[in-house]
């Protein structure tokens, strides 16, 4: 990434849409759990994590999504770029929806299923914040 992009401003504000609080971690930011914890402290309901990651590393990135969901106490929704092969990478990695209580994967995308829609209950995220490890003070 460092060869492709410049670091942006460290702005981790949330947005509100119809009473739902949403935070964003872009690609590698998913690995900085302190950011997910900051979002926990802002009571987000959904954590959106768009990425451009290779298909060969899907398992690693799903693990990161699970951790971000658990730490933030929010549903983690991720999309992944799927386009031309760049720098010998296959960007056909999966997208997902992960629930906040245990980090269970509710659904994923694939080359065969490139779109995923699920009903989620925002109250699950709000209730998850009352459980371990989220209630532990820093």
C-alpha cells in the first residue's frame, strides 16, 4: 500500500444514517484494533471495511474482519475490489458480513456470488457492547 497511496488524515469520525451509527476502516486499517476500539467507544452499529486484497489471502482478511467486529461490537461489512490483475495480484478476494457478538461470518461473496444481502438486527450490535470483552475499560 505504501507504494500506491499516501497516508490520509487520521479521521475516524462516524456517520449517522436513519439512527444507525457507521464507522469505516479502509483496507489495512482493519489490522489496527485500537481503531476498532475507538469506534466501540463511539457506539457504532456497523463497521464498513472496503478492501483490495488478493484471493490467496482471504482467510487472513476474514480473521481481521472477525477481530474488528468483536472489538468494535459492530457488524463488520466488507467489500473487495475484483478487477484487472495488478502487480501480479488476483484481487478476487471475498466480501463478508460478520456479526458482533462472536465474530461469526453470516455470509460471504465469491466469484460465483458477487453480491450479498442479509437482514441484520442492529440491536445485536448494541447488545454486544454490554458483553466481554467490550465492557472492559481501557
